[in-house]
C-alpha cells in the first residue's frame, strides 16, 4: 500500500492517486467514475485485461459526456454511469458480483441528489438486475431512504424494475475466487483476492491478481446547472458472512451529496462507516473552510488510516473541481467534462 499520492498528470481535473484539479473560470459539467481500489500492479495485469478495463471506463465516460453536453441532470448521469458499471462483469457490482460464504449474491447501492439531499438505498438485494435503479426507486417512490433484503427486491419489482434469477449475477471466475478463499481458510476476501491466494485459480479471463481489491463502483457529477449527485453500488466481499452490509448503501459513509460536494467511496467498508468518510469531506469543507483537495487528502491519507481504512474516493464540488485519490496501489477511475475527452487511470503513477 502506498501512503502517499502520486504526482498528477497535467490537467484541470485530477486523474492520479491523490491529486486534485481546480475549477476553471467557467466550470463545465463533469462526470467522474470509479470501479474499485486496491493493489493493482502493472506486473500482474495482462495487456488484454488492462485494455478491457480502460476501454470500458472510457466508453461509459464518453456516453456520460454526451448526457452532460445535452444538459441532463446530475442525478440521471450518475445513476446511468453506475448502471453501466453494474452491467459489466469486470467490476464487482451487479453482473460479476462476488459470492458470499453460502454461495449467494447480496448487492447494495445508494444514490443521493445534492440540491435536495433526497436519497435512496438498498441492501442485500438478490434479484433486481440493477440495484442502483432500485435505490433510486426507493428515493422517489417509497417514502423511505433505505429498504433491505427480500422486501427491497419486492418493492423494486412493484416499480417495474427488471427481475433476474440470483444466478445471473455470478461468473465462473467469481465462483473460483470463493472456492480458493474457502480452501485456504482465509476468511472473507475483498473482490479478486481469491486469485492471489492460489495461482492455479487464475485464468486468462480473470480480472487480475490482486492482494487487496475493493470491489465497489461509483459516480459523481456536476451538471450544467451546477447541481451535484452521487451514486455507489457493490457486490460486497468474497466469502463474506451472509447479511453483512458495508459502506456503499450507507449515506454519509460510502455515498453523499449536498449543494457543496458529491462523494463516492471504495475501500474497507467498516472503516469508511466508522469515519462517515463521505460526509467528512463535506463537513471539512463546510465547517473548516477547506477546499476540495485539502478535505479529500485529509480523509484519505490522514483520517482513514487511523481506523484501518484502505481504499479511495472520487469527489466533485460545486465549482467543477474534481478529486480522484486513493491510499492503495491503484484505483480504476476516470473523468470527463462536457465537450472533453475521457481520461482514465488504473495505477497510482497516472
């Protein structure tokens, strides 16, 4: 794990492990996304898989740019980006979600609209195809903020969201990870850890060999009206105890947005919950007067390590500034502004 950020590529918005960009005089709409953080090393990444990750991130960002350019609302752009990440089995959210100890999939998601602070979340869903859409439905139609388990699935179906069989989320690679984790008696494993524990479990199709990969996806957006929104989704941890819920559906921990900043986190969920990491960014900006970069750096590099927190976050402020940073070796990430070209990164030196 790297305790320090890498240097930033020269750009208005950051795309490196812990650097930030300041807003321009006329801030443009902007979208940032992440697909998880952890020990992501060039030496362990095949060229084919690296290209696949980069291409998928760039494709989602390019489609988001078109939404931003035509004036779509921040909430719509953030949710669509996360829905797309849920549909890609490279990432641990939706299709390609990891397995629990009892060989099931339990998925969590949350969304938050900055201007109104309306929010919705689901935890432990097993049959709704896109948990992020279920989270939005909770926000807009339930009268509540969070629904869990079978009741959340039932509510999603009442809202005409797509139903899938539980097995739809699984992939052979994810099942192999569970088998390796169980055979090694290693306990719970974060996303792709299982393939590190036994090289024999690795396949050419496996995402990569990572010792710590925190499998969450997320998006943060500032739209043409200056409105902010955030969305986060995850499949959890390989071999986790059934019923475990991490930070992703917990507002203020793994996801938060207000009129000042929007944040989506990825990492050791228990630590992010104990710190209320996403809300801590807003609090430092609002109460301590810290700019986006200073607030994010303090949380990721100073406060999270105190409670054993590894991972990263993406954030955008009301002036169009963006921060994408992490205290691990890498994070799948990218950003784009309206009228611009997507920029993506994986490793800490990008």
